[in-house]
C-alpha cells in the first residue's frame, strides 16, 4: 500500500473525525452541523471555503502555483432515516437517523486529502473539494449543478468515490461507461367500485387489477428488452383495503425501475403505461400511472477513468484494481455532475470479512482501516491531474 507520509500521519485524526460524524448524522438538506464541521476543518487547513450551495453544501478551494487546470473531488454529507443497531460506542445519537451508507467515511477521506494536499503543495492548479448534501433520494447533486456549481467553480473534470463492502479492504473497482443505474419511481392508482366482499358482482374489485399488473410488469424485462440490456422493475408497495369483508374502492402500487440506458428507460415506461391502461380496461375501471425519473445512470468517461485507474493503481497496486466490475443497479446522484462534466466514479473496498454488513443495513459501520487508502487515492489523483510542470 502506497500511502503518503502526510496521510499516514492523519490516520488517528481521521478516525476521530469519522466517528464524530457517525455519531451526529443529519439527513437530506438538514446537514447544518455536518457542513459546519466540514467548513471549519477546511478553513483550518488553509482552504478558501464557500458555503450555502444547495443549502448545506460546502466547497473548499485549494490553489497551488499558477496553473489554470482545475478538478473537483466530491463527497456526500447526508445520512439515512434508519434506526442504528450497530452497537458501536460512536453509534448515532440522533434517533432514527444513521450513517448507514458510509458518507461519514467519504467526508473524512476527502477532508484528510484536503489537509494532506495543503501540506504537500505538490501540484499546479486548483482542487475543488465538493461536499454535497442530500445524495439519498433528494438529488442534492442536481441542485448543486442547477445552482451553478460548475459556473462558480470552473473545472475540467469531477471525480467521486463510494465505499463498497462487497470488495475486500485494499482493493478498488472502476470501469468506463455505466457503473451505477438510473433510479426511477412509479405510482399506480387503480380506482374501481367498493362493495361487500360477499357480493363482488356489485363492485369493481381493484385487487385482481393489482395482481395482474404486478405479474405483467415482470414481463417487460423478460420479453420486451434485448437479452443483453439490463433493467429492473420492482413493485415495493401495495396499499388497499381496511378490513376483511369490504372490497376497497382503490388500490395503490408503488415501486422502482432501474436501468443503464435511456432507450431502455423509455421502453420500460412506455410498456408500463400500456400495461396499466390495458389491464384497467380489462377489469372495467380507471387507473393512472405517475412515472418519475429521479437519478440518471452514473456514466464514467473514458479519459477520466484512465486517470482514476492510474491513481488507484499507484495506491493499492494494479493487481488490486478491478477494471471490469459488474455495474450496480443501485443509483447515485453524482450522475448529475457527470452529465455536466467528464469524470469517474470509483468503488473502494471496505469488506472486513464474510460478516461485514452491506450498505443501508442498521448494523453497518464504516471500516476505518479504509480511511487512509481513500485519502491517499484522492491525493494521488489530484497531484497527477494537476501535476507541476517540468522545468
């Protein structure tokens, strides 16, 4: 493992920062104490600090030399609405909120890199340290872009990182093209006519509609997509009825769709609309579909992926970097930044052993042994991308 001296020296401090952040989680657009902690650290390191972008977003600016090249390095601030069950001494002190996705570790690694780069000053250009709110569900990355992130802080490329408990500690993974899926949601409301459950002929029962729609939606991926095109349609909620002997007036179905390609996204939405309308007509009732495209797919650009690969290989060794991982149908709103600028999103292995909890698990706790590795990756990437000109 190739870790700069400045990063090694910060290992103890980073563990303290990470555990403080873990104990004080804040959710989307409410990360006031979290962003204040980040802003204070960045100012202490000597960076110029900007706050208030997307409400609680923070951008630290580190300039060195006269170079005009600039890159952005991004971490996420928010926690999840999960009741923590990890049992660790630094467990969440905020009931019902938890850093179950490792954003506490992401912030800490980027803070460590900011301090190390400020100490080393071995580059020529500008590094922007982007701390983004509301990654989980609420699209803080989109809001930052819409509020002028790249206009205020012009950069040639932007990079992101996520811890990955499925990969062993000391490894990384990345690939050009799609690495995370698009995230869409849907709601289907079927309206029939309520009746006594013993007299179904007097009503229009939306329950058979729900059963047929759930089955039919699964045929979209199986029978409408090319076998090599990936897609997921999952119904995750069914709401209808209040008691045993009443046919309800209405049933509501909700769920999510995941894809990598816009054309596949279009096909799935179009087929869903046809299926809902057709089955509603079959059962002589009305139905509506609300389809919302939340996050686009996270798509890495070719050149920036090569740069990220070089930095990852310099830190963990080329043999420990997977250059062809299976993309995840999980989603990431860093995708909005990659739509605006070329860049690369990488996975950092944090797996301890076979019992390591997965992301979004109430027993999850970020592996602090990965902090120095992630910080070293950011340092290697920034110094390579903003290399001091040879004289």
